[in-house]
């Protein structure tokens, strides 16, 4: 079974965090670094540095974890 990843990207000043999920981590990080999607969040905020990742045995687990991480961040911002 193909591995999937949840990953964190940031900018050079470490002021922005992006959390994403992918089935191909190397390809996805390359797409962020080369700004393949010009209007994407990571392009706008220059998030081109991989700072953390977790590996999962399937994409469903990775998506569940991504949702947990993003929900936790929203709660912190509201406090």
C-alpha cells in the first residue's frame, strides 16, 4: 500500500505555517518550492521550507490527522 504524509511548510522567517496532506511528499514539496500553483496559499506566503512530516499507511489516516491539526490551530487562534 502506498504511504501518505501530513506535512508542515513555513517561510524563511518561520512566521507562517501551512499544513497539507499528500501521497507523494517529494513531488509536493517540489511543487511548493517552485510555486507551481501561483495563487495557492504557499505561493502567496512564500512557504517553501519543509519543517515537519508524519507518515501514514493510507491517505484516509493522513487526512484525518490533517483535520485534527487544523482544528487545533483554529481553537488556539480563538483563545
